[in-house]
């Protein structure tokens, strides 16, 4: 029973350490793939000249993007990003599964 409790504590500690990993900037080729998936035109009417959203995502072993968080108070923009990118395949040669990426996405006024 003690071994089971110790194993559970170690597993929780390991999960906590990996969850605090800081997102990294994606490679230029991954960034280019994401920009192409999002498209050039902004579907939003912006009050300001531009609006930037920090998007945190990961890429699965099947090279599919999974959006974890889109930092915006506008749910329409967050849903747009998720609908455009979630489960879309990208050409990423080597990466660590579960690695977190941070990409600022900027919408500009047309």
C-alpha cells in the first residue's frame, strides 16, 4: 500500500512539473502553416487598427494542432481561431509530443 501511495505522489509531482512548462515560439515553417490556415482576411470589424491574441497550442503525434487557449475577451475571435486551427495538420518534422507553443496572432483593420 505504501508503494502505491508513493507512486501516486511521484506521478502527481511529474504531471505538475510538465504542466508548468513554458510555451516556446514556433518555428518559422510552423508559423507560416498557421498563417495560411487562418487566411489573410480578418472576418471581424475591429474598433482599433489591430488586435493581437496570444494563442497557446500543441501539436499531436499525428501533426495536428490542438488549441489550448486563445487569450482574448472576445469569444467570437477565440472560436474563429479554434475552428480554423483545431485538428488541422501541419508539416512539422521533429517535435516533442505535448510541447507547448505560443504564437501571437494579429488581426488588422482592413
